[in-house]
């Protein structure tokens, strides 16, 4: 076989190799707004080597504790050996993405594992996709078909994706794109306050096909109250709406259980998982659902959902290994231990820097510090980065919190490293005021 390999990357435009060159090139000919935003915030770096809970700058001069993890994509840390090994073995065994129209054993094996580990036994059917935004898109289509309705109810400050119907479910004033793309708004209703059933009761009626939400407030990272989710399920049952729980970020051990849903007395009709399901190595997502919904939506039309790459052999091998790793008792015990250490460390920081921050919330390996003056939040984010920790983000609603989303493999030493970095950043902020 003759392979043509004359074309070389970067020819014709000049290959960008250094951090400044890459940022300049992005601003010149790629995603300008993103690169410029990072530059303006003083977070101008390119990832070089990466391993476990750490990333290094491209130049190799700085090691950073990754407490953003791309929203949980790297929940098991970067390049987890077992997941990387499963991927390599699948490729070495001669596998590729296969053919979408031909059943494959890896798909079935992954589905069986999903069913085995599902938070509720009735979530015994699943569809595998390439991204959570696609899974949310599909969940909305399924809800429309199953209920015969054409509206969804979502949290105003939530986030569930940016493409297709998923874009209708992202109401965040900071990240939503309905107005930007002139998308139809008649299919979406919003509740304004997370955790407030009155806010939901005010808008949940018989026009709503599904209520979609995470088990925590997307902006503040505060977990839901059990009574709230129980009442929400009851309201959905009364109205005939489906309850869709989005575990894209909270699942796969993040909360100390495989699924955050297991902490609550709630039985979703559909549950979505993704991000960390990829192991940070191969994109994959899935939605679990009741058999009645699956049969009605997937099996009554020959092309109810097709995807050239969704559910392919490689993605299912990777996702199955991630599920096995994420459900290991040793990992879940580590999350519980890290959660305790994070709480102790953040309570100590809040006591010693009480004029600047207060204690936020800790839910497994999810942690926040409340920033007393919102004007200090962005400067603090930058100073924490300068001290060697990349935070997840800063909330855009009150309370203003600095958010941490570390990998689930962090140990006591890494927690101490995070706390020391934040301590130095707070001292630096205090001295600069």
C-alpha cells in the first residue's frame, strides 16, 4: 500500500511552538475570544507534560496542581495508567471505531456495566454517544417523543451543553447562546433559584416534557438538599414531566459515591454521564433510562438515533475501564478522605483570612471558598494560579465563590499543597489591598 505523506503540519502558516506564539496564532486565526480572555486574566500558559493530578507548562518551568480538570474530564488524573493501558491494548489488538451499523461486543459489555453500577435498578437501558451535549440533546428528544410535549424546564444559571437541543437547556447568562444564535426560546422555561421548590412550582405545568438539572448548583457548587430533589421528583410525577439528572460533572466517584444521585432519595427517569467517562483520552458519554422510555424512543423507528462514532468500540473500551476504576472501593475511600482534608484545610483558611474569604461548600472532591468582596474574586483566581494551583472558575452569581474541582486521586500531600498555595495567594491579595 502506498501512503502519501508529503504534507507537513504547519506548512504555509508557520508552526507555532512557544506559549506566546500559540496564543498569538489563536488570536490571529482561531478561537480568538478564548485565547484573549485567558491572556487578559493573566492565565497565559500552554499545557506541556501532564500526569496524575499535575500539569506542567509547555516550557516545563512550572508544575501546577490541576483543580479545574476541564470540569471533571480528568477526574482520574491525567493519563491514568489503567485507562491508557486499555486504550493501547484495544488499538494493539487491531480494533478501531468499527462500523456504526454493526453490533459490537464492547458496546454490550459497557452497557451491562452501566446497568450494574446504575444508582437505581430501573435505569437499565442506555445509549452511548460521543459527548454529554449530545446525550442531553438526545434526552430532550426522547422526552419530547415520550410525553408528546415540546418544552423543557431548566435552571437559569445551569449548563448542559452548547449544541443542538442541548443549547436550549443552558440558560446561564454568562454561557448561554440562545440569543446569540437566534435560537427558538419557546421550548425552554427557567426556574431562577436552585434549591427553591416554589421557583419550580411557579413554572412547572403540563406543557413541560422534562426537568433537567444537576445534583448541585452549577454556579456555586452547592449540593442539592435531599428534600429538594425528592419534592422535585414528586412534582414531575404529578405533572407528567420526565426528570433528567445530569451527572456529567458530579458522577463517577466525584461525590464519594459512584453517582451523586445515590446520596438522595430521588429516582430520575433519565441520567446523563460524560466528561470523566472519557478518562481524558477518548470522547464518550452515555445516558441511562427506564426501559419503557428506551423502547418507545429507540425501537419504534429504525433510525431513532444514529451516529457514525457514538458507541464505537474504542470509546466503549475506554469508558468501561473508567467505570471500573471509578467504582473501586479504594478510590471512593480516597475521595472521602480527601473531602475531609479539603474541608479541614478550607475551614482553616476561612478562619485565618476571614476578612477576605468564608467557608464555602465541600461535597466529595468539590470545594469552594466564598469570596467576601466579588471584586477580589478574579484577582484571587490569578494569584492562586501564580502560586501553582489552577482553579475551576469563579461563580458569576452570588455568593461569589472560588471553585476547586481536583482529580479524585489527590492525597494528603496534594491537599496540603493546594491549601498552602491558596494561603500564599490570600496573603498576597491582602498585602496588595
